[in-house]
């Protein structure tokens, strides 16, 4: 082994890799897209709002890897296939797929306040939760947070396999990275049962896809990143230190006493997508400032 093989450039260089990031125009998706592009990847960012994607692309430093807007609705099969066909025509292969698109859905902002009238008794609490959202509300959130991971991944699977085969780099495997959440790992509702359970389903779906692809001999890795409190459209553009625990809604405060940074998010994604992470498969990496360490969780 030469020392050059252990250099940062050898381990984390993404030059020549093609990536797709769903929900890549804002928040965590944008952090990941910028991290991949800065390290050499050609990144297609997708979303329903083309104007937001175009604004990101127009403002990007073209001297690093490219960021290219590609309109796609991750909850619509025809739109997914159209985006898949566009990548097939322009690139012929794919090396990195980041399933990041997601929403919050129905919340119960009074649930954590035991003095709220909804907590009068079990009957009142149950009825308040029952009346607060519909089956359609839950179905819509699961569609974007969970179902989209399955349909986008399977649509692009053939291109990802080609990405592995055509890379001709020892040890390299194409990578699917799912953005899950600490909300799918902890055993607290955080005032939104629907969101947390949808993210828990996304976490398990990550493991199912990873295992089944490996058993079927498909050379594509599947992992997940479970963020704690990070700035996004679901939270706010910036998160003051005194607001972190209000957003996290844990039993105990976040040990790091701050929100996560773009560098920490991008660094984790770059690791999973790069040669350095090619032995990592079927894992969910929690990056949360220690939140899960001090709050009840399933890991």
C-alpha cells in the first residue's frame, strides 16, 4: 500500500462521478449536492420547483463539479421515469443517488404540553389525535418520505449498476444514500407521529434494499444518513443555539448545544459516496450532536 492511496484526494475524490439528489435545491439536499459537486461530482438536483433549482445552478462556481437542475416530482412515477430517461440519455450511467426529498406533514403542537386541554383524560387525548389528521394526510406524507425512496431507487437501479460496471475502479460500488432522520430512530413522537413513523419506515426500507440487492448480486450499496437538527425548509434558514432543543423536542437537550453544519452533512455524504465508504453497506449513520445518545431510541 502506498501512502498516496491514503491521501484525501484518493479517498474522497468524486471526479467523474454522476449524482442525482432529490430535493436538492434547498436545505439538507442542497448541503449534500454542494458537497458532492465541490469534490468533483457532476450533480443533478431535482425537485418540483424548477426556478429554485435553476437559481442554485446559476449561482454555483463552475470551476468545481457541476450542479444541473432537473425537474422531477419524486411522488409521480411518470416524472421519475422522465428524469431517469434524461440521465440515461445524457450520461448513460449513475454513480450516486441521494433520496432526500421529504416533508413534515400533520403535527400536534399541543401534544408535548401536558397542561393543554387535549390531555384532560385518555378519551379526550385519543379523540384529539384521531380528529387531527386523516388517512389521506398520512398517506401523502408516507408517499414523499418513504414510498418515493422505493420508486426512485428502483427506477434508477439499472443506471446505478452501469455506474459500478463502467467505473472500472477496484472496490468501487455505486451508492444510494437515503436521508432519514433521528425522528425515525428515537421513541418520541416530537409532536408528529406521522413524520416519525414515516422516517422509521424509511430507515427499515434502507436495510431491506441493501440486503436484497446484496443477496441478488446487484453491485449497488444502500445506506442512510439520519440527521438531527439541521437548517432546512422544515426548520428555518438558520437555527440559533437556544432554538435547537425546541426543534428537537427531546427528553434531554442536545449535548452539542448547537445545530449541525453544512460541512458535517456534506462530509458524511461524501464519505458514503466515495471510495473511502465503499465497504459501508446497509448502515444508517446518525449525525445529531449526541441527541440519540441521551434520548430513548431504538438503536
